[in-house]
C-alpha cells in the first residue's frame, strides 16, 4: 500500500503525457498491422518482445544481450520489409493539413465528380463489354504508383470516356485517373497486387486495381471485358456492383469518407471501434512505463561544470585567476540521468553588481541550469573569490618606440604619432603614473628621408581601449641631411 501511495504521490503531469503519447503510437502500430497482411509478423515480434522483457526482469543477461542485438537488426529489416507501408503512412501524415473542407448540406450537394456521368459511362462500357479501369483519386498522391500514361486534364464526359477505352485507342489498356471531375491522365499502368494468390483468381485489370488500392486510398472501378461486370476495389478489397444504384452509393460513400476529417457528421460510436486494440495499447503503454519510465528510486551523481561569467561591464577589470569549473551534485531518477546531456550543464554567474576590491560570490541554485526532473544537492566550492577594480576614462599619450640610430650624415628632426593621445580605460593607479601607450619599435637605421607608417600600439595589462578595438597609429619620422640647412 505504501508503494502504491508513493507511486501516486510521485506521478507527474509529464508522466501522463508520456503514457498518452506511447499509447497513441502503440495503437497506430496495432491498427497498421491489423489492416495489413502482417499479423503473424506482429505476433512473432510481440512474442520476442515479451521474452526480452522477462529476460530483463529476471536478469537473464545472455538472453537480454542476444535479443538486444537481434532487435537492432530487426529494426533495419522492418524498414526494408515495410518500406511501402511506412511511405504510405508518412504521405497520409503530410496530407492532413490539406484535407478538403466539409461541404454544407444546404441545397444540392456538389460532389468532386459528376456521379451520374461516371455511372452512365461505366454502364455503357459494361454493356458493350469494353474493359476499363477508372481511378478516383483520394487524399494520397498517385504519381509514384503510376507508370507511363498520357496527361489529358479534360472535363469528364461520356463521349470522352468512350473514346479513351475504345479498343482502337492508344491508351485503352491502361487506367484513367479522375480528380476534381477532370480526366487527369489516361493509359496509366498500375502495380500488381502483393497477394500472389489473387493472380489466378482475377484478371490482370482486377489484379492491378487491387495492387493500387493496397498502396493508397484511391477507389478503382473495373469493367470486365469477359463478363461485362463492374467491380469496385478499395483498401485491397473487391466488391461486384450489381446495379447502378450500388455503384452510386459506393462512390458517394468514398467521397464522404474522404471528407470525414472535416465533417461534423462523424460516427458517434467511434469510441467503440477497435476497443480491443485500444485496451491492448493502454496496457502495453502502462507496462512499458512501469518497466522503463517509472521513477523507482533517486540516485546522486557528480558533474564537473564550467562557470559562465555574464554581464561584465567594460568599465570593470576582473583578475584572471577566476574559477573555471565547479563540481555539481545532482539527485534524481536513473531515467532522468539517461536523458541528461552533461554538456548542457553550466553555472551562470552574474557580475553586473561587482564591487571594487577582493570579494566572494556565493554560488546559488538559481545559477545552475538543470532539468526540472533533477534536483541540485550541492555545489563545490560554494563560493568563488575574485578581485575587481574599476576603470576610468583616460586620454593616454602615445609614445613612439625607436631602435637603432640614423646613418652618418643624417639627423633626426622629429618623431611624432598621429593621433598623439588615445581615450582608454585604466585604473586610478595607472592614471596617476601617466603611463603612456607604446607603439611597436621603429628601426631608424634604414631611414634616409622623411618617412611615415602605420604602427600597432601595445597596451599595458591593466589598460583597455574604450572602443574595444585595437587601433593603429600613424608614425611620422622627419630626418635631415647634415649641411643641407647651411646650404639652404
């Protein structure tokens, strides 16, 4: 009882979302396997999964290790085996945002296709025993399933349909694609059914229609050339239409199903559908949560975390013997540590309220960025020590450094820097000493005439430029040849 109460007290809103998401995923997988001819594959995978869970529970290390490697290979195999179904799933997922809006029931309803003209065309072809395949496109794209064919984009009419399927027409053996009451393409070749048992039971047209319906949500109408019957193929199933009213009902039901996501007249008993699959999904999700997601116990782990110093004003200088890293102890469930990326941990120290001189800054919990499902136990060291001093604006003179001496016969008339001063930030001690800014050395031994160049400046350790960028100055050197002044 205490264990159950502990579970209830420790249950979080995140756990609820976790269970709901996993339940939905399992339900989608169950419906997918139910709608495809893969029930035995699913049963085999489920049995191996059950064995793996039991092996984990009873600590069967060899069995767990072998099955863990097997599931890694199985995942790749499933992607290869069910690549068509997976592609179909993602195509339908991508078209959810482009569903046709529901049509109002006021007045005469306008269908995406002229049902009367289509039925008359199909009935005429059946009466003449002219073979035909007519595809009504749903939400799924058809392009990758079709081979060959000719683009038409013509309005659906009875004479047009009769001319396309005329035995003397170039595309009479192929399929016609109808979308938005227009004949988009004709003469298209369709993929055959995956179920090889249907090859001998049905003709080539019916097998091709079954193959397309297994890969997308299109509705296929097939007219048999031998028997003159009309068959409707959808979702891998075939129904023979006995009379035109049956065909009309099937076509209208197809478009109503296509509009169902936006239609308010949804089935009121949707909650009763697939009850077994829903119950199994909930049970499996709860089982997985208890096995892998339930936070049974808390542990502690230490991490070496870097310190990030923020909001350091340009007018302050902090000594470089700053702490670079601290040790952080976190506590939480094992699952939380499995999802934690240690590279995201850091201690953020705000230095916007510095004081002059030596000082200590306490490291508090709000400085450490950690996930919400982990708790901060301690930080070592608890305080960091640093020394800071304020910088003031100072117009420092620029001193040109020279090396060597002029050649014989020359005298140095002037050495100057342009500009002569720079606005810098410096502590009071430097300002009182009036320490100048030095330039790089200028070699005078090679100068025989007036000379100028751009020279870099070298800042003292405790001085920084107000602009933040290290500039260069122009050094001007004026020389004079001995005797020239007297001659002049």
